[in-house]
């Protein structure tokens, strides 16, 4: 009697297991897990390029549709191209000492993270001798699998 009950269940399992679709050979491989260390590396790259005056690498950190507020520009920065001009002006200050005093990474998903920092900058040979900045950047994975900043907000800390 017990065997009679098990046979229909075994047949149903066999039929259903044959209905599974095979894996798509063209499907994208699973993305690598975004770690805090990788997010910090990506987010601090613009800081490194300010001090090395690597304009192309700095500009590549911004997505074409990036928007944001910069302490040196009053209106909303409307796109990545506008950040290019801001970055050129910033690099002309020739900051060669960068100290990220505080930082926090918030990983929202495998494709989006937020990097918030308080950074002190100094220049031994440029027109701007010292400056402190508070910045928050939102980074998003792009179709080419690289992360770019899609939103940035920087401000000067209030004077005590």
C-alpha cells in the first residue's frame, strides 16, 4: 500500500525534473562581490589623481550623466562634462598632500555604493596652500562593469 502511494510521487518528480531549462551558455557570469576594500580603492582613485594631475583618469571617474554640487561652483553641476572643468580648476591648485581623515563606505548593492569622506589637502607649490573638504560620492556599476560616480556633493566644513 505504501509503495502504491510512492509511485505517483516518484513519477511526478521525474516529469518535473525533466522540465527544467538548461543554463543559458550566453548568460553573463555572476558579478564579483563588491567588498568594502574594493569600494575604497575605487572611491579614493580621484583623490590620487588630483595629486598626480592625471586629468584623464580623474575625468573617467565621473559617469557622463553625473550630477552634483561642488564647493567651488554654486549651481548644480549638470553632467560629467561640467565636472571636467571643475577638475581642471581643482588640479591647478596643485594639491600634493592628501589626508583622508575620516571615511565611510555604504554598500547598497553589488552595483551601487556611497563613499563619504572628510579630507585635508595641502599644496607645497600651488596657489591653494590648504583646504579641507567634506564629500559624498555615489558610485554605480556601468554596463562595461566599471564603477563611475553618478552623484557627488562636496562642501567646505563650517568654521568653528
